[in-house]
């Protein structure tokens, strides 16, 4: 301990540790006083001027913005308002990115089943296809895409897959599942 420390030494100790009376660093003091000044100005602004919104008002504004965005997304994301040809083109892009590695680019099937024949393992209705895409079939190697693809992308892929039905492309994987009427 230096001689300067003897001057700062306090007359008490805790757990055999002697405490020194050191000054706080200036940066800490400026931060502390700045926070006090800021909080006082903030309190004045919200208490007396009434210019700023309260937390409840901010929450209501944010919730209304979210609701507006949700309504706008529902309008633009619905399949009824989209041209079916445009929907299939969008679905083809998503299919190429996520599905073609297992079902081939033309839907003929590789690891996954052939999507162009009349044989379907889990049904060929729109609802059945959506369910398989969303939930997957893990025991067959089909991943669940519900958390990966947006609902609009799933709708587009379903439209594209439905356009492949009955094409029976040459070189396709052998039929799997039950034959269904197209």
C-alpha cells in the first residue's frame, strides 16, 4: 500500500478488507448526472406539456398499425385476388428453390414421389397437399415447410403442384400410393 493510500484509508474493515475512500471516475459521474437531467426533462415533457403519448397510447397506435398491416397482407395474400397463371409462376419459383431437389424440376420424382401421375400417397386434394407441405411426412423424408415458407408461398406451390397433375412425364418415378381420379 502506498503512502497516498494511507490518507484515503477508512477506519473500518469488512472481512479483513480495508476500504479506501476513492473518488468516482468523472465519466461515471457525468453519466449519472446526465441520466438524472434527462429523466427530469422526460418527466416534465410527459407530465406538464402533454405532448408525448402515454405508454397505453403508444401501445394502441402500434396495435392499430399491426392490424392494418395484417389486413393488407390478407388482401394481397389471398389466392382469389391473384391471377391463377401468375400464382403458378410464383409457385414454380418456390418449387424450384425448395421442392425440385426431391421431386425433380418437372415433378417426375426422385427421392420424393412423382407428382405428375395419378397416384398419390396422401391424397391429391388441395387440402391434402397443403397439409403435407405444412406438416411434412418425416418418416418418408418430407420436411415440414410451415415455419419456412410464408402462407402465400405455400398457396403458390400448391397451385403449381396441382398444375402438374396428370401430365405423366416420361422417365418419372414409378407410381406410389393409391390411384385417384384427376
